[in-house]
C-alpha cells in the first residue's frame, strides 16, 4: 500500500521527501515543534496556512510519512508538472466543478493515507482569514482526523530586503476529530471550526516567536 495516487513513483516520492528535509537547512534557521503529533498511520487531512511557495515544500519534507497535497493546476506544466505527478501530488483547478481531485483524495484517505490542503485556497497572507470547504468535505466523506500545521517566517517583509538565514518556524498542532453535519450548512460550520483552530495555532506560533519561547 503506497498511500499515493495511481501512477505515482513511491521511490521518487521518498527521495524528494529526503531532499525536502535537507535542502533548505543552509538557507533557513528552521525550527520545527510538535512533529511527534503527526499520526504515523490512518487517514489524516492536514491543513496549513499559506503565505509563500515555501510552506508546501517544508511541510512535505518534515512529515514522517508519505503525503499527498492538493496543488493548484497552474503548477502542473512541463517538467515541474511531470515531477509533481510522479511524486503523487494532485492538481486542482480553481473555480472548477471537477470532482476528480477530491475523488482521488478520498481514495488515498480510505487507504489510510495523508492528504494535505491549504484551506485558504489561493496563496494569501498566511493569517487564515477565510477557508474553502474541501477539507471539511474530505473529513465528512472519509472520517479522517484533522491535523493543523502553522508556519511563519517564509514571507519577505513588505519593502524589506532578503534576509540571511531567516528564522522559519513550523508548529504542528494536536490532531482532532471533527463531526461534519449534513448538507452545505454542515460543511460551512465544520469549515469555520477548521479555520478557527488553524488561526488559533498561527496566533500561538506568533506569540512564541515574539517572546522567543
């Protein structure tokens, strides 16, 4: 059982995870807390804030198990697109009614895999001001637990220069179960709970960065 979509190359996925763990070390002061909270088995929907293209790569590399992320379709072009498909990532077309990506994700979760999603949708400030409903739908369909992860430090300050080895923090929250009610109202309510929990984790990380704890 690979916990990857059909056609993915498990060996390449594992090699890229290893690369993701080490490639950013020289350029960043990377601090990871709570990695032991990641469930080592069973279906997991991972949700994380998103302010740059760096977070998905950092999280992919630091996870202790294989992971499949829902990635915007625009990145699946040329060699990069082949690589993303080969390591098992799933393209998602924004604004499309195509259920194929979510159906693929459901299959991964029902096999006991981990699916990652950035519920803000498009890349934003990383403050989790809004969230889309894909994560809640996946939880309702598969019964997966939710794993929140907060990141800070990847975004260059407005008007600021590129910093030398900036401190980047990753905080893994406690996994939690979520009851998602029926219909659209159930999705809306569950999505707000996911958004609120992730926002709380981001605030916790902000406080820790300010106090140096």
